[in-house]
C-alpha cells in the first residue's frame, strides 16, 4: 500500500492548477447513460473515483474513448449499446457514488439493479431518499439480497413526473432524481434540492443534452421530461474542495501561492473563514493569490449545506486550527462520524477533544512528525496539511483514500516546494 512521506516546516511557494471537481464529474459521467449519442467531457479529473466510475460504466456497456491518449482529462462516452443494468457490490463497495447509475439506468432502460451501498467511515449514509423519490415517479423498488432492484410500470416504460420533497437536503439524491426526471413523462418538481455547484454543473450538462430544467442553482428544480436526450459537450466545473485544500495548506504551512483554474465564487464560506484565519487573499475571476506570513488565528466554524461551510473542508480547516493561536469549536452537522482525523492529528501533537458533534481544538505552537493513518478522503488531506506544517517527518499511511479524490496532489505540492514523496 502506498504511503506519503512528508518533511514539514517548509513554506509553500508557486502556482497550482486546480482540476475538475470529483463530485461534479461522477454524476456527469453517469448522465451519459441517458442517451444513445456521444457525450464529450473536458476537465475530467484524473483520480481513482473517476477511474472506478469509468470501469463501472464500461461493465454496463458504455464505450469510453480518450481522443488523445496522453490526456486523461478529455473523455468521450457513448452509451449506444447498454448490455447490463447492474452495478455490482464489488464496484459499489469501493465507491458509494456508484449509486448515481440508478436514476439514469431506470429512466433509459426501465430497470436497474444496484448494490445497496453500506455505511462508510464518515457515517451510515442511507439512500432512502433516492428510493422514495424514484417510487414517487412510479418505480417499483425492492431490496433483495443487498441489491436495489428497480423497474418502471407504465405501458411506455417511462417513469412519471411527480412532485418530490426530500426529508433532508441530499446531493447525490438530488442528482439521481434529477437525471431520472429528464426522461420521465410529465413534470417533476424537486423541492428541498441540493444547491451545491456540482448539482448545478450536472443540470447545465443535462440542458445541453436537451433536458428541460428550470430553477438550476436553486432548491426547487422543475423538470419537464422529454422522450430523448442527445449528444453534448461539457467542461467539468473546477473542484472547490481541492482549491480549498491548497488554501488551507498555505494557511497552515505559510508561504505564498497562486491557485489557478478555480471558481472563487463557489468558495465564499471557505474564503470568509480563511480571511479570519489571517490568510491574505487577492481574488480574481478564476484565481486566488494567497499569502500567509504569520501563525494562523483559530476560527470557530460549523458545516452545513451549500452555500454554508462544506463538510468536505472540515478536516482540512481543522488541521489549520490545530496549529493556530487560540482555541476553536468545530461543529459537524452533515455526517455523524466525520472526526476520524482527530485522533491522528493528536498523534502529531495537536490538542483536540471531541464532544458529541463538536471538536474543540487548542492550537499548539508546533506539531511534530509521526506515522499516521488516513481513514477517509478528507481526513487524508488534513493529515497531509498537518504534515506540511509539522517539524520533522510525517508518514501518512493508507493514502488510497486520498487518491480517490485528488488529481496528483503530491506532484502539485512538490511544485509548490513541499518535501513530499510517495513510497510504494
Ligand atoms: C459524490 C458526492 O457528491 N459526494 C458528496 C455528497 O455525498 P452524498 O450525496 O452521499 O451526501 P448527502 O448529501 O446525500 O448526505 C447528506 C446527509 O443526508 C443523509 N441522507 C442522504 C440521502 C438519503 O437518502 N438519506 C439520508 O439520510 C446522509 O446520511 C447525510 O447525513 O454530498 C456530501 C455532503 O455535501 C459530500 O460530503 C460528499 O462529498
Ligand atoms: C465524502 C466524500 O466523497 P464520497 O461521497 O464520494 O464518499 C468527499 O468527497 O469528501
């Protein structure tokens, strides 16, 4: 298993180019299932979850073509010949986002069989709202031997548009129902829809494919179903979580970096907190110049749905608080078990205690390198940030979690002057 060795204490300096968003790429790759015509995608991040999704789509019968073999960010997908409507346990267990094939397969093929995702390190993460919404659209759904078995019932085979109000805001739930609704007969109204920029990016691609959607980027999506969707081209939106991760890295380790190819307008809540931390930022339309000349100041924050502070940035900003002047309270409201990094940060010398869904961090002068274990994707990123700020050598083990969601993180950090190496 690969690990990362980091010798910390060096300030970061240079330019870093942000990749396309994992959480937009995954649903957008699944959207190709909605049509028998090719979908051309650019700015696709080259990371493990995308490779897993492409493999799953190939198993289903999608042709995956890289027009330039040396460029994995430009992909053409063609789902003209779907041969299976199944996502197996083996695929779903490695990546929960595999559930995103359910809505499109059901809408286009009129049946689908998708393994029920289990819980994961950060929480139980049920998919009851996905199922409830598809049932409201006329699907019959049974849970059989760990699989969601879904089929449509109408004589035409199409789902039926319906009003759907989810019990909570769910990102992939909104995406699954949105994709299913594009091919349903009649109008679907998704109330309490997630407003994450990645949902908006998916909706924008669907409109390019011929879908009729209004209310994009709001919590009320109205979808008038059409009989067929068609070919389209789309560039995936920049990854706001990757950009935020590099901003936290410079806030913790010090230095001056230029973050390019990003979307600062999707990072408002993160930028507000990083300003309070003391990170100086100059912000352009698609770049952020960030410099940190002193020790960070501790900030309280609370995660919530977009546009509030994202849960996917909680662990990284906690690493900044770990080395900040003062104490902070960090409240996680989205997932019930997203503090697995606390114990590992404490192994590096941090002073963080957990009380219910709140972590209380007393900033320390310095962390000192140690062997730590990554437990999930963003926990890994927070350990890398802490390792960059720590004195001495840190080894981050189990970085397959990190590889799921970051496109070449250690190469990018090396270009910024960090001493970081992947060890096989
Ligand atoms: C691939 C992808 O885009 N992943 C993101 C997506 O995950 P994901 O879409 O899985 O997260 P959700 O927005 O669905 O989850 C939000 C909360 O709702 C609960 N819930 C959700 C659905 C459901 O049917 N029942 C239910 O109880 C979940 O357990 C969680 O507590 O949004 C999360 C919240 O911003 C992010 O951390 C993930 O990075
Ligand atoms: C939790 C995350 O991803 P996923 O939903 O794919 O597990 C994440 O990106 O931080």
